């Protein structure tokens, strides 16, 4: 193998590694279901914490983002709005939720859509309770939502391509290091 062939293998390997690095869609309804639904609703009344219907119109996005991440710090600093929310809901502290900016954007988009009367979409990942564990064959035939199957398939292909790319680059590196 000559040097020009090595160059093509390296380029091929790097292209395959780069193929797997596409952005994943962030599902705001799943984030809400996972992180918020135990204490909040959107338009269905108060639970432990306030109903979040219209919250994106009532408060600035920057304030909501910080409140999600560190409400107790805001209360300790004396932020008037944070203290008012804390006092209005029996002084039950909201735990910090370490979400990325992208996740918070998706969450706030979800809250806004549901607040405006759009039907709440079912999260891509849902918990299904069944009496007996369904067989793997049944799950493979469509026991999971189509979106979840598509996302799983896409993730598996990405993993295979990344592994193949890494193996290609490693093989070239080993060959390069051991050539005489």
C-alpha cells in the first residue's frame, strides 16, 4: 500500500466518523414527562407546583431558564418573582433541573404549544405498563411507536458507522506503525 492509498483510507475513515455526528432532535414533551409532570401540569390545574399554562408569556425566557436550573439560588438572592412563586406554592422547593439550553428551548416550545391549545404530543419514549413482558418478537413486529423504532434504527446505524470508521482509522494507524 502506498502513501496515496493511505490518504484515501484516512479520508474515508474520517468521513464515516463525521457521518454519525448529526444533531439529534430534542423532544420537549419527553423532557416535560420526565422532569416536570410529577409536579406540574399544562392547563390542567395545580399539582405540587404551579400549572405551567401560559408561563412562557408571563415570564421572560432567560428568567424561566435560570429558575429551572437554580430556583433556590434565586430565592436566596431575593429575586421577587422567584420568592413570590415559592411562597405561593407552600414553600416547597423545586429541585434544580440540569437541562441544556437546547433542552430548555424544546421544553418551553412544548409548554407554549400546549398552552395555546395544540394537542399534547405523546413523547417519543413512553412507559407502557403490561401484565407480562412482551416477547422480543412482538416488539420487533411493531410493539413500539414508529418514531421510537425509527430513532433506534438511526442510532444503531450511526453506532455501526462510527465503529467501522474507528476500526478503519485504527487499522491504518497500526499498519502505519508496523510497516517496515
